[in-house]
C-alpha cells in the first residue's frame, strides 16, 4: 500500500508540476513585474500563487461533480485534456509562450494593469485549462481517501515551490540565464508531450473498451 501510494504521489506531483511549469513562467512573470519594486513583485507573487492554488484545489474537489452534471466521463476528459496539453507542449518545445496560457499581446497590455496577479498570472498563466483538466483527471482516477489526499497535497506542494520560484525569480533568471530558461522550457515541453500522449491513449483505450 505504501509503495502504491508513493508511486501515485510521484505520478500526481510530477504531472501537476510539469503542467503548471513555474520555471517556464518566470520570464513572463519578470516581464510583467519589471517596473515594480522587490516588495511589490513579491506581493504579486504571493497573491497570484495563492489564487492559482485555490482555483486548482476548487476544481480538484468539485471536478467529479461537474463531470456528472455535464455527463462527461473521466476518460473523455483524458482525451480532451491530452490533446490540449499536447498543443501546449508543442509551443513549449519551440520555446514559445503557450497561447493557451497567455498571448504576447496580453502580456503587453497587462503591464499597465494593477491586478495582474489575477489576470494573467494567477489565471491562466499558472492555472489554465490544461492545469485544471489535469487536476480533475488525476483526482478522478484517485482511489480512496488516501490517494485523493495525495492529489491535494501534490497541488499544494506544487504551488509552494512555485511561490519560492517567483519570489526568487530575478535571481533565478540571472543564475540560469535566458538560454537556460529556454532549455528548461523545451525539456518541460517534452515531458508534457509524453504526459499528453499517455492521457490521450489511456482515455481512448478505456472508451474503446467500454464500447466493446
């Protein structure tokens, strides 16, 4: 049981972390907060990450109910989420800002907004449709209270790490450099593409099995 739960934790945490991909969002976060003081930047980071975490937890808890209301199976969401994640991964592998998260035009327009911690950082940069569908799917396949608690813990842990990455974003960017960020973004894109294929394949196999 312990080994099974440990394996599930590794799967849940790695999936959520790769989808949120906080290090890939550092460049966007820095560009949006470039004219702010260190205190202002840190306040934005705390509020944005807190909001994103709440949104992710909300959909993790209520996701199964929403699926029942709209008569959508977890496997159907797996297929749809997998296709969405693959499009995000494709952009990441080409070191582009995912259009699912935020466009270049939105970044430019947001630099003069005071509520950038809500949009576009909290939503959709950190918790876009890809992250939301992922937490719903993982919560849907969790068996028992223990594994559901593991998913909740994985979400919280992901955003704790995300908070520290954003708090030290300028130092991190200076240490890794722009090229390092591009390499990491491409690596996360590759992992996300693999996750997308796995989700889509599992969904199609299960749906096909139900048809038979």
